C-alpha cells in the first residue's frame, strides 16, 4: 500500500502528489482533529486502509486544518482529477455537506467527467441527495433505542459533543425513547452538551473534568453514561477508570472500547469501516453506487457488542448487573423491538 499524505505545513503550503492518468487512486478527506479519536473516524480510516492494502490501490489522505481549507482541497481535487481515470474521493463528515452542496456549474461538469472515467465521490455521515455525489449514513436510532432499553435500571447520563447535530440528535432521541419505554420507577435520564460547536468532538480534557465532577457529586456513582463525543469520549473513559468508588457504567461509543475502560459492559458498534470497504469493493468491481443509502440495524450497519470480559476485569459490581447474563438477557429481550422502532422511525 502506498500512502500519500497532503496536509498543511507551517508555511501554509499544501503538499500535492501527482498521480498518473490510468492509475486507480482513492483520496480520503478527513475532518480536522478526526484521526486518533479511538472511535468513529479511526474506524472509517481502518476500512479505507484495509481496502488499499488488500487491493494495492494508491491512497492519498488530505488533512485540512479547518472547514475552509477542506473546501479548497475539495475543489482542487475535482480540478486535478476530472480527467483522470478511476479516481475516488471519500469525504469524511456531515460537516462537509455544505461544501459538497455548493458545487458550481464548472464543478458539476468535472463531476460528470469524473464519472465517465470511472471515478466517484462519496460523502458519508450525510442524509442528503446531492447531484453527482453519493451519500451514505448509518442510522443510530435503533441501536441507541436498544442501549436505552438496556439501561433501564440506572439513572442515565447522555453526553453529546455538540447541540443541533442531526446524527447525534437521532442517537439521543433513540436512547431516550428506549429508556422512557422501559426504565425502572424512580430512575431518570439527563442530557449534557459539551460544546456549542464542532470543537466538542476534540475536548477530552473538558469531558474528563465534567465526568469526574459528576462522579464526585455522589457518595457512590451508579449511573449509566451514554457518550456521543467522538474523540472527546476518551476523557469520559479516563474519568471512569480513575475513580475507585464507582459502580457506574459507560457504553462504548462507535467501536469496541472495552479495552480502554473496565466499566464498559457493552459498546455501540457503528460499522462505518466495513461500509466504506464495501463501497470501494463495488467501485473496484465496476458496480454502481446508489445515490443515497441509509443503513441501520436491519442492514447490519449498527449493533451492540456485549463484553463478557467486563465480569472478569471490572473491579466492582452492583447487584443490578452482578449476574453475568444480565445484559445478554436485556439484549435478547429488546433487540427485535429496537429494530422495529428504527424501521418505524425511518418512515
């Protein structure tokens, strides 16, 4: 695998690498501060890297410092690749949806030329229909509903990186719906927003201090925490590890996070890496991409992963979940209901 990186240097120059016409190339436009989050962005990158490794396809990575530079990189990529064969651009965030929508007539011509030469552009984390660009989104509603139902015996703390983010709002709605339908008498859920802007996805220290203060407020912390924080989530995991007088639990976010914290009984798995790998496999095989796809539990896009190791690694257990079959029973009891709720939500 050849990994070619284009990013901003201190002198604001952009490193570019010329790719010969006729050589298949995949370019990944990542979000600022996205990689290294031990969560969603790393899972997406893993799927793309795995495809490049298996197929020998050339890979470039564009790492903008902000959304303005991302827009510049996107337009430059269209200019550079419109007349090349088999060039693919993967745009890695719903934050870039506005950039993809603001396509001039000349850029539409370039997208058409790209398609005629076997090229594609894919925007993931987007529910939009955009001419010349394929979009895909993984629904969080059903899997979050299931997580909420399985948190029924706890007070629940939902932590969101930012307000008014459609993807996170969907997950919050799903979790609260499942929790409200099944929570035990005397328990309640609260929602906390870490930031008003996208910086909330890269504020692990702030997440740590908030979580530590919540734990310190109680003689023994016993809540279920549902973090929707991206890279900030590592702060929550650290805080849960640092407090010994802690019987609370945290749900792993996007990937298996059981190895990062002893208080994770199950994780919400978002199969973005697998989905992107499948898209690239289809492109390599000459199969068309749908203009838009929405994938959820029914399509294998998301699920909960239970961690039996929790019962051997956890330093302290509570009567509410001391039985090793506790969460498996709840999972089996509510999974079908969650899938039906997701299907109804989509309609």
